[in-house]
C-alpha cells in the first residue's frame, strides 16, 4: 500500500478522532476542522469516510506485519513471545491514536469492507503469534494442555483487554510497564515450568 505523506496525516487525524469521539464523531467535516483543511482538500486524497478508515486499517495491518517481521527471532519461544508484545506496546505507546483499531470500536458496524480489513488486521497478529505458540508447545516450553488456537485467542484477548484498559484510563499509565506485567502473567500461565 503506497501512502503519501498527506494521506498519512489524514489517516493519523482520523485515528485520533475515532479514539476521542468514536465513529459518530468521525465525519469529513470534523476531520477537515481537525486538520485545518477544507473538506474538498480531504476529498482530493480519499473519496469517502469509509475509504479513509479502510486506508487506516490497511496501513496499520501493514505496519504491524512489517514491524513484527523485523523482530530478530531466537530459538527461545519465550523470548520471541516477549519481543513481539514489547514491540506492540512500544509502538502503541508512541501512537496511542491507533488504539481504536485494536478493538474496532464501532467500526464493525460501518461496512462489510471495513469488517474484512479488521479481520485482516487480526490475521496479521495471528500470523506472527501462532508460530511462537506452536514452537513453544513443540519445545515443551508452553503448556500443551490447551490447543494452540485456543491459547492464541486467550493471549490476543488479554492483549486487547490491556489496550482497552489503557484507553479507558485515558492513556495515563505506562503501557510498556503495564504490558510487561501482562506478558509476565501470561507466560506464568502458559509455561510448563
């Protein structure tokens, strides 16, 4: 996906509006006001509100995929698990306005196309997490009593809840510190020893 600098500005402003005002507050008029643009200037870059949201979600999916692909993998599944989530907490600490995409507040009711991209975003996370969980179970580092797919859902749900809590607290606590506690707790639950 080739995003031009002005489009990225629009995407970031959109994510900020979605985070503070929800889907109902995300209008082209509010976006133009937030950016000190005319509405027609927005339409030069995107044809509709839906197109902007789709671009935001696709941008985030590609960003996550690129960042997680760039993590140096080790033979230790626990280290890989920790590195993956630390990278996510690092990114969202610097880009809290993208948190809305993590739990898709109100976005899923907007359109089928948006639902498909939200599923793509989830698939990117699963693509990177499932091999770590599977490797950990095969190496008997992680518990085999729970199927790897179920473990994946438990971990992703915990991550989503952590991000939701951070948003509810208006991003005021240290996400990286709190995230490390979450990582340690999950590892305590899923490790064999």
